[in-house]
């Protein structure tokens, strides 16, 4: 028999795709809320599972009130770890984020929050939404025509002119605790326009409560105070509230099939990419087309994968975004994918030990099938991967002509600035030892940087114009506004050129991204991170820190910045900001000492060049006497999770009784051969 709540919930999801946010992480919640700060309030629900009665109620409310309030939902505990929760039953909870009237001083993604303590039903929540979007409290007799006591519980607080301020203070506490449960009515007993016999006849201050749909009021008999009023409400409001319990059938199903709740990262990745046409992003290979590929003169980057691998799915999403932005500029860049689940023998032959693995194939520019395919070992990010593929279309070194210089300096040479942030330019004499060393480094670093050089009259002309000597090597960074050209100090050896090429990926004062972080770490220098978001205060502080980065006193530090309002992968900047600061407020500045696993935060709110330089000098000389603001955990790199031989225990009917010894990847286990020709392979999926 079909479950009505589940059917209705799924039906309502279709028209509410753009109005009902499903959140999986705390960072994702902060990002969504940040967009609503100053504009719209939020109702945020935590459920033990979707498809339940409460899920249906929230969707029905969203269908009606989506223009008035933003609806968000999660089924993961990690998303609500920082929010107030019920002390006993916390399987279903609802919060109100009061973002509509939040100020610019609020931290990113944070609004005043109230845990809803009322009944979770359609009628109660509909009334609560009106209270949340209405005034904080009502005044009698001024607001007599607008009080909502016919549809909501109402708390009357009676006061005189003398004790009005004290009563308003108590009313504030009620609102921050019981928002959405009761409407707070402040009754001025001294007003001549008040029909006092309808309300109260005793002295002030005091309180009474009326329930929606019921006549009469229940008065508080004890003396008036904040504590006594909260006890009164706890008895008459919270005590009368019955939370919506799951049906017996729902609870039994949840206990039996608890793993079916859609709250894990794998399901999230698969769900988020369900409408992506992968064939439009990368070419799908078979065992036959892969064999043809090895003989091709075209360079092709092949992604070896297993289906439903979350890393692979996320990587495809990166490729989709890259292709939409730059694909038309680089139609010759070929990327394909190969399913190791279907053709395990091919993947075993290619020594694929984990997925996704990326390898470059083709016979162009020195690549040959007689050699092992080139493994990509960089970050699994489309920008770095496509740069690796693109740069392999060039020779190890590119001998430029004088006419190429203007386009190289502007980044228009072969449209290179769209795909990589820098290149190296060398000025050499013909057949010099420095040119040979430059070429050796280029061979070692092929696919990571573009190595170009000038010789002869072109080199002399460029050197004279720019005031440099021959030989020399420079790095050109098109996106670096502070230091677009940087020079390598002698000597010019393969080692120094390789190190210079890697260090040149880091801008003078650039944005900190997960992709650039490994290169910063290898420099062995302290890292300065300036956290900001668009505002006059932050932009003024940004200019001061920028001047600090240009000072001769700070050349031993790597300067970076993070815009907390930008859209970064996995909300990297917000995670880092909240990790380093217990009470995050922008602008903020941190200094990271990787070798010491320590982070020091700039506590002075004065972001002037002098004060920041003074703080940095203090860190150089006396940081070992100072207490760090945050201590980074030290973690060893560990291998990936152990894999499972997914064919090992499958009940195949063997054609004949034979045994085979597994490959070293599978350990010393033995397994029976099966009718499937690929059973003896060791390509296995990761255990998630």
C-alpha cells in the first residue's frame, strides 16, 4: 500500500525545485543563508527522514508561503551541529532564521536564530510563519485591530507607564524563546482608550495567556518576573505542545531500512549530477575504441573510473563548468573516460590501482605507445587537468620569435592565459649551458608550465628594453597585478629553474585557493591570509594589507586573501575562516606557520600598514613566547580506504573447477574462476 505522505512529498518537490533548499553540510547552509541576509526570513527543518508527514507539511507550507519565507531542509546532524537543539527528542526540529532585518555586522551566513518549540502541524506552522514575519510584539490599544489572537496563542503582558521598560525587557526574552508559538501583546493599562474590563483588573505588571480558537484567558498567579513567566509558559504552552510523532509503520520502516535515508555525500553527488549528460562532457570509450586510441596521433587524456564514484562524479561536474566557459576556445583538447567495471582486463593491463586515474595517450610531441602512458599526478580539478593536457601539445621548450613577445606578455599567445596563470621566458645565447639547463628543467616539468625562450638578436633586444642581462629567466604571471614579472636569481641550473617554475605559480598577493595551496606549502614560508567581504571597512583594510605585501620588510611571507562572499569549491574560504576564528568577524588576518602547525590571528582592529608590519615583526622575533590562536592537527598521509573484490562472493556457476592466484594488488587470497571472463581481475571498487 502506498504511503500518502511520501507520494504527496515527492509530487510537491517538482514545482518547488527552486524554492525548497535541501542542505547537506553546515557550510552549504551558511552560503544559502548569506544570500538572504537583509532580505528574507528562513524556516529551517531537520527531519530523521524524507517522505514523512513532517516533510509533507513543510512542502505544503512552502507551496503556499514560498514568497514570504525561504524554506530549507536537512537530514544530516552535521548541518545543525552549531544550532540549539531540543534536550530530549531531537529527531525533528525546526528553526527560524531572522535574516530579513539582520545587519551588515552579522557574520557571513549567520542570522538571529530561534528554535521552534511549538506543535509541528500545518496549522501551527502556518500561524508561526505569520508571527515570524510580523512585528516582534503588538501593543494595545494601538494595534487592537491587527492582533492575531484568533489564529494564534497570545501572551498578554500588562504594564503601566512606570514599569513599561521592565515588561518590554521580559517580552524580548519571550520572543527569543517562544517565537512562532505565542504572539506577545503589551497592554498599556494606563491608556484611556483601553477597555480594561476586557483584559485585567488587578495591579501591574502581570501576564495571561489565551489559546487560539478558545475563549477566555489563563492568568499567571505568581508575582511577575522573567523566571516566573518562563515557568508559566513552560507549563501552559510547552506542556500542551505535542510534537508530530512518526506513524508506527514509518518508525518500523526507518529502523529496518535506516541506511536508505538520503543524507550521505555519495547520494548527494549522484543526485546533484543526475541530469548531466556525461557524453557531452567527455567521450566514452570501449575496449575496442581504447585500443584504437593508443595508435592515434591525437593526444587524449583518459579518465579510468568506476561508476558512482563520488570523486569521479564531482570531477565531471568540474569538467562541465570548464567546458561551458572555455570549451569553444580549445576544441582540440580531447578527454575520454573508460569504465573499469566493464573492462577490468584493460584497466589491469594499464596498472590502474585506484580510481579515478588519469593518463595521457597519443603519439604527438614525443609521446609514444612504446612508452608507458603519462600519469597525471596533480589536483583533480578541471583547470589543472586541462592545463596539463594543453601544455603537452607544445614542445618541451618553445623557441619564440620577436613577433611573439607582445602576445606572450599579454597572455594572448595561443590563448594561454585562459588555461594557465603563468609561463617562463628565458633569454639565452645560442647553445649556451644555461639554455641546456633550462631545457632539462622543461623536460622534467612538462605539463605544469610553459617554457619559452629567446636567442640571438631577439633576446638582446628584449634584454636591453627591459634592463636585464643575458642569460636570465623570468616568470610572467598574467593575473598578478602587483608583480606580473619575476626574475630568477642566478645560477641557472635545472634545479633552480624547476624550483622557480613551481614558485612562480604563487602570486604576490593573490586569492588563496585549494589548487594553489600545495605550491605555497612547498615554498616553506609563512602564509598570511586576509579574510574579507565587500564593504567599505574591508576594502580599506585590504588596501593596507596590500601595501604591507609590497614592503621590503615582508618578502619572507606569502600574502593571500579570501573573499568570504565568493563562490568557491566546497566553500573552502568559509571553512578555513571558521576554523581559525572562534568569533568570526571581518576583516580578519591570520599568519600560518606550516612547520610549527600554528596559526596566529591579528587581534588589533586597526588595519594600518604600520600596525600590521609591527605585528608581523613581533611574530618573527617572539612568536615562540606567544600563545597561538589555533593549533593545526598533524595528520599523516594514509592510503585510500581498502577495496572490495566485488566478484569474489558472487554465486557464479563455474564452467570448470579451476583456481587462480590473485595479483599482488589483491593480496594472497585465492578465488574461484567463474563463467564471467573477467572474474580473476583485481580491479575493485572502494568501500564507501
